[in-house]
C-alpha cells in the first residue's frame, strides 16, 4: 500500500461516484500563447521532483492497491477535462493540458488539494518558461527537479498527532440550512463558471477596516447576494468554508489532501446586519472552528470510519457507504467557499495573468474558489446552474463597498472525470 494512512488509502479508493468525481482543476492563464512542445518537456522534468503524483491503481489479492506509475504524462492540446485513472491519461490521477494561453492541471482531490499541487505547478511553469525561452529564471521559492524531497512532504500527515483531545474546543451543531433547490432548476442552463478579478489591495484594506478576512468578507457578501435575490428567505444560510488542517497536524509541507470544512451560519436574525458586522462574526466563527483541538478531535471520527469500512465485505459497499457520507456532508451548507491563501510564485509570476481554481459543486449549489496572484484575487464561482444572478448581486455589493474588480465573463464548468478501479 503506497499510503501509510489507511484513511487516506480508503479515501483514494472510495471518495467518488458516477455523479461526483471529486476532481479539481487549476487553470493557469499565461500572458502569451502556450507552446505545447515546451510544456511537454517541462512536465517530464517537473514530475521528477514530485514522484508521489505519479500513481495508479492495480488489482491485488485483497482488492485494489495504489502503486507507483512510471508512464509519462500525456499532454493534450485541449481545454476539455481528462478522464483520470484510465488509459487515455496513462492511468495517472494528475494530468496536464493546454489550449491557447491556458495551462490546465487536473487532479483527483483524494490525492491532493490546491495547496498540495501548487508547488508542482510552480515547478512546471518554471521549466516551461526555460524550455520556451532558453532563459534561466531565478528559482527562489520554487523546487527544482533535482532538489531532495523533504520527509515532511511524504510522511503520514497525522503521524505527529498524539494525545487526541477527548472533546472539541468548539462544536458546530448541524442545522438544516437553506437549499437553493427551489430557486434554481435545469431550465437555467448548464453548469457554469463565472470569473472575477478583485484588486488585492482594495479587498484587503476593506477587510482589515471591517475587522474581517478575505474568507469572512467574501462569504458575507455572497450571503447578502442570496438575500437580494430571495428576500423572503427565513431559513439559516450556511457557507461551507474550506480550511487546511496542515498547521494542526504540523504538516505544512504535505502534498496530501488536508482540507476540512468549517460552517459559517447566517441566521434569519442576521438578515439586516451590514457587511461590517457580518465580517466580524464570520471571522469569529472561523477562528473558533479552526482551533487545532477541533481538527485533532476529528481524527477520532476518521478511525471510526475506517473501522466501519473494514467491516463491509466488498469494495462496492465501501464505495457506496463513503458516497452516502459525502452526500450527507454536502447538504450541510447552502454554498461553499475556498481560499488557498497567499502563495509566492517567485520570478515566474510576471509571466502569469491569472490562476483560477475550478471544482465540482453540489446539486443546486455553487462554490466560490479564490486564488491570489499578481496583486489580484482570482475568483471562480462554480455553479450547478447557468444563471449568474448571485454573481451579479455579489458584484453590485462590491461596487457599493468601493471594492475594485473586473468581471472576466463566464463559461461551461469543466472538471475531470476519474476511474479508480
């Protein structure tokens, strides 16, 4: 078994289904058209530093195992997402492709997350620029192909978690939130991604002056955007906010998927609160729920899940059980928001126009993914429907609050499919 952690191993095998492939895409928009030959050479070089992204699933005596994959990446000239884990991707669970000015990195979320794949993306772009121009760029803050792999990248991320708390620091009691199901329908078109660039300085100054954070302010404004479209709502609206558990596990360098969800609850009594007050409340909810004790306490639930999956006789039953758990989790929130945090791209940053994180979203919902680079917050709003009513209201609110932004348009939501076994 490639993974030391059995929970991670089971997540890799079972955390997907036919209608939820658990994949995400990093779209790196360059300032110039992409050279496919240079990108192919760059990918072959960059992956040498990240062998843990070269894996495949094989049959074994006890079912299935995840092992090293020595096949090269297939670099496709298309914006259409790949089918990970199949022959078309050489059975890889990370894929690189390109079209026009854009480079796409598609990943299976059970293998890694946005923070985990970013170092590989930085190395890829570094070698791409070298192969394209022949110029040697300053490699500061970027891993080179022959750099040694830090043990903390590949160890079991929970291996340092000892003396688990008997109870959490703060519990968020489940409460049935508003579902957008009755407000959106198939008649509103296909799944859509809307793109917005927000001036980083403008948003940060606004957040700080309102005792908030980018996460707290963005979720508060989307809460208000929903209310503007449906003022009659008298149900709680909950934002599922992605949080990295790396600090709690002392695993800052880990490549693994270490994302957990916080739940920011906006109660009916908050409908008339202004953004300032909502930002302060949101920041408080994030601080309380992100305490290390809460994260470490959650490991107890992981052990119980592993024991339960072990008790089931077949892979199919384990996959169905895991999917039921995912479905239940997705009903805890009205919409989702994720921000990977500020990452330094070093000397390659001036060559990049924008980076957008694209991910699957739940039925009748939307997810707001935020990436910071080049002085902007690049926001991709990934929707299970076609209407941009909530995005328009969000932008109206930003304009009223004098936050500088540009709307980059919208297109079809594109994420990979995956076949695990």
